[in-house]
C-alpha cells in the first residue's frame, strides 16, 4: 500500500507561483496514476491534474495553461507547479495515487492566495 505526503503549500500573492510536492512510499511508484485534487470550503473535491505512468497528463479547464504536473519516478515524487495563481485557487490540495484496485490519498496541504 502506497503512502503519500504532500508539501510545499503556503501563502502566495495573486499572480505568484508555488510548487507542491507529493512523496510516495511503498513499491512500484512508476505504475501509479498520480493526481492532484483540491477542495475549497463549501465546494466538492475536484481533480486539478493527473499524470499517468507513461507521463501523459490532463488538467481541469480552470488550471489549464497555468499548472503543470510532473513526476520523477526515481525520486518517487509527483509535483504540481502552479503559476499565475488566483484567489479562487485557494484550497487544500491533495495528492492521489491509483493503480488497479489500490487508491491512496495524502493528508493535504493548504494553498492560500491572498494580497
């Protein structure tokens, strides 16, 4: 069973950038589809970005062109580079891993975008 730990959240100004990291423990990291989700108060959790084992990616329309997901299989880590941040990006961001019947979630990291 894979275990996930997010880091890199914090406070940034609108238009700023932030890079989130998700470190995975357990075997066969390269086989997992890795994703970033977020949940703001009063809203449902939504998919932000996802990267497959072959590094193909997909993004929510709201972040397309601003966010980039990537993975480093040698480091068992997935990243979310967030640029041109907007106040509406404020949320708790969660890392997700999925492979066949295995699904895992991290504890989340807070991202706050405010002046």
